[in-house]
C-alpha cells in the first residue's frame, strides 16, 4: 500500500544551526506534499507545502525541496530558534481519480529539539 | 470563523462503552476527515467524507462509524470501546482543489 517514510525520528540542533528532515513516498501519482508542525498537546499546523510541478519553495527560514524522480522531499529550517522545537510531519497526497478528492498519508514524525 | 471545532476535549471510557466524538467546521468545506494519533506516532486516517451523505473508509476504520448529514458536521462513533482505541482523535477539513487540510484541536480519549 501507499506509505511515507520520514527520517530522522529525532533531531537535536543548537540554536542558529540548520535542520533537515527527509521523507520518501511510494505513490508516483502523489502531487501534493504538505509539512505540518505540531507543538506538544496542540493540533498539527500547516507550515509549508509544495506541489509536484515545483522543485523548491521557500518561506522565510523554511524551505521544501521535491525530487519527483527519486520520490523524496525535504524540509529545511535555517537559523533555528528554540520556538522551532516541535514534532514535524510530512505527508503525501493520494488521489482517487473517480472522485477527484485527496487523502493524505503521513510520515511518523520528527521530534526536533533546538537547544539555546 | 471558528474553523474546525471538536468536542469533548478529553474523555475516559470503560471497555464496552460507546460514545460520539463531535466535529464541526464553519468554512463550508466539502471534505472532512477523522484521524487518530497514537503516542509518538503519525496520523492515521480512520474515515473521510467528500460531502453530505458520502463517507468512505480510511486506513484504520475497524471499530468506528461515521455519518455526514450536513456539510458542517462529521461525527465519529465508537460502539464498543476497547483499550486499543486509546488515542488522540483529530478531525480535519479541506476545500476541493486546495488540498490544505485544517485540523481541529483534538479529543484525547482513554479507554480503561
């Protein structure tokens, strides 16, 4: 079945360093790849997303890259700050062609700790 | 807009009891979803709906039921609670063509 693998499961960095989280997906038809940030006890919040017709997207300190040939995409956070500490989830869309609607398959998450 | 709201926030059930988790969205989204999140894990899709009267199973539907009588509401029913259903349940919604899913605050359910 469809799945999304996410690495690493935990990541510890010093404030100001960069952090990179990588995901691999299995369904070559996937064309939407969001990243969610989840703080402890809170709901997942979308931080950035990318579609298959784009190779890279950037929003201030956050960027996402997509390699469709290799079926992997990555989240890059530069100049990390303690408030970036959270669990980050990647996801890939699974489309139902007859219905035209999408489902998301989520990775298992990466716990990022940014130390002052 | 309140976005996606869920009730209750917390609930403790005994084995074999039943309950309904409520989810409401005020964004006029056609698509709605129920996920469960086990400790330290990602989100697993339980059921989803593409509009009033239309529902379908996700990855982990066993032990759950849903209905969608209105665009706004998408309740999740647990008929015979089991300890394996201890989890945090998130409801989400999205609009056709935009793909972005907006999540509710979650319901933390414990089955003892």
